[in-house]
C-alpha cells in the first residue's frame, strides 16, 4: 500500500510543544496556525478547540473527529529547603522511566527550566523499584530561595524533555505521541481535503480536546455544544509487539495499520466502550475497498476521550480508531509513520462514504 507523504516538521513541532492537562494553550495555537486558510476555529471556555470548514455546514450528518491535546507530566507539590522539588503525577506518567530522566519544568509565566529526576548511583543501589514519593527533581538549585528566584513554585508542571527523531526505516520516537499523532492526523486530513478539493459527505468538525489524561474531561462538553450525530475518536493505543508483551491481550503491532477498537475497558467489564456496529462495519469495508491495512483491537487497561461521549445529548454513534504507540507515557514513545499515513488515508476515504 502506497503511503501519503507526511509533514514531519509539523509532527515534530506538535510532539515537542508542552501541553499538560489544563495547560494545552500552546498546542492549540500550533494547531490553529496549521489549519488550511478557509477553516474556522472556536475555543470553548475550558480550552477545547473545534475546527470546521464553513462550506460544508448542513452537508449530511454532523461528524466530529476527536483527538486530545494534553500529555502526561508531573506537578510540583513542594520545594524543599535545599532546592529540590517533590512532585505528584499529572496523568499516568510512566514511573519506570522517571529515575535519571531529563525533564522540562514550565513556570507559570511560561519559561522553561531544565530539570531532571535524581537517581541513585548504581554503586549504592540495592533496591528494585522506586516509588514516586521517594523521587525528587533536581533543577540545580541549592536552596528554596534560589529555586523561587528562577520562578519555580508549587503547581508548576513538568514534561519529558525529549526531542522528535526518526528511528529505523519507518518509525519515529518522541514524547506525547499519545495523542499529538492524533492531532497531527486531523490536521493532515484537513490539509489533504483542502489540497485535493475533496468534499466530505458530512458536516465535518475536528475537535482537539483537553484533559483526557486526567479524567477524560474534554470530549463531553465539545460534543454537547456541537451536537454531532457521529464521533470518531483518534488516539494512541498499546501494541503488543515487544518481547515483554508479545502474545498478551491482542496482536496489534507497529506497521500493521490503524486499529479499529471493538472493545476498550479501563478496568473490569462494566466500563466497556463498544463502537456503533454499523459505523465499525463501514470503517472495515472502507479499509478493504481502499486496500488500507486495518487491525482489529480488543483491549483492557486503557480509556480514551471517547468513553463519556455516548452519554451526550440523545446518544451519539461512536467508533474509536487507534494508532499503535510503543512505550506509552514514556519519553521514548515510538510509532510507525506508515500507520499515521494510513490512518489519514482511511479517514479521507471514510468521509466520502455515506455514514
Ligand atoms: Zn491518549
């Protein structure tokens, strides 16, 4: 299957921009600047950004594609007398990746302070696992006063300090691929539709939502406000294709194409999200017709912004599409760029079907 050429400088920009839960403004700015010229964007009072092309108002059903802008991180809970920081997690920051990690601290006025997580020298390390309470952040200051002089205070956020890079033949690595890859796909789709002068069979809305990583917040207000009949979620998912995970849960892997979510459950079996059957079948038949590889996914232990959406209005038809991302919530998230390209192509073809 041929791939679509991706604007990797835009993807790098989206990945590297900080956007902690509740602090997604810079990401929203980058997205607005990357929209095709004839699109309009509106921001609601919690920061969700909804973009649409006014020419398509009233074209068939209202369809919202949804990706989340926020990323996992840490928040300062205490500045110690000797200038170290103690932190709490802001979303599911990967604890295994923390000791020795490079971080960026973002002060309330938006300045970057280089930071790192302290780690015990191997010579003195006789333990297996470190709890977050035992970790500390080192910003190179020797006192609380010195830290405060840099503008550091309780409530500041920290992100992975990790730059975007190509790796292997088809892959890339960086931070916040969950879900800036989704944001990127939506932008690439808008640009593709504009460049090729494709008119979808629906009134298309692209929703870039906030605070998914903390409590799946953003999606629901956006859906209530714009009242789409159909919502298609685009988010990262966990592939099971590394030596430690092969054979567990499912066969979703990097380079196998986007995945169609048949079931996702955060925990147990009562909080399952399942797709609208007709919509899921249309996704599958579109992929087959277009020759785009598509994987089938059933997964537990993960939730997305789509979870609360069916409660909105008179009910909403939903389907979730996943981009496999290895090492979720770490500084070295890894994805296959062919999957990203195929996701964009699948959506382009899907939006020309009757939905
Ligand atoms: Zn996500």
